[in-house]
């Protein structure tokens, strides 16, 4: 793959990430605190939980991409390891909204510093040996996977009546 091809693939993936994170941010900002506490459908997750889940998952990308330590590792338990309402809300809606902004600002800074070749390096959850056999298990694959994950949850959130 040429340097130009690498740049096009990385730019495409980053632009998609930017579009979906902007949509999500706009959607979360448009919901009132009351709407954030409402279930998307009867017996389903609340928007609050999905925001916390997305903050925790996106924050966990930082170590997975070998870019540093997460800022909100304490949110993993209530928003990844536990179902909605299984534990008391660990953080206010306002703090979650702020965490969303902080995590994505931090990710954007890291993303801007990576070259196309660095995007194609292994991510932290694959060994050097396995990566040699499966080079598609790279940082860019994580970004693409998380973009799909985000778009899935945005689709769920569209069910909230405004």
C-alpha cells in the first residue's frame, strides 16, 4: 500500500469518526436532563446510561491504541461491566456531558499526532506475534470498530421522543 493510499484510508476513517462523534455530541446536548433519564424503550437503557457507556468505551480506546492511560477508568464498572440501573448512577448528567467533551478532545489530540503508518501498527490487545500473522488487528481497525459502535447507539437514541 502506498503512502497516499494509507493517508486516504486513515483520513476517511477519521472523517467518519468526526461525523459520528459530532452527531452524538449534538444529540446529547439537545436532550434535557429529564430525557437523559428516560428509557429509550420500555425496559431498555436510558440515554444517561448510553452516554456513560460511550464515554467509558471511548476513553478505553486511549490505552487500547497505546496512547496513554484512560481518564475515566472508574466508569468501566457501571457503564461497561454492568447493565443500566444495576448500580446507582455514579456521576451526574452534567459531569457525564463534560466527560464526553474531555474524552473526545483528548482523543482528537492523539489522533492528530499519529501518522498513517502509525495507524496501521498493532493495538495493545494483540501480541507482536499475533499481529505479525494478522496485521489487520491494528489501531485503525479499533477506530473503525468504535465508529460503528457509536453509530449503533446513536441509532438507538433516535428513538427518544423529543
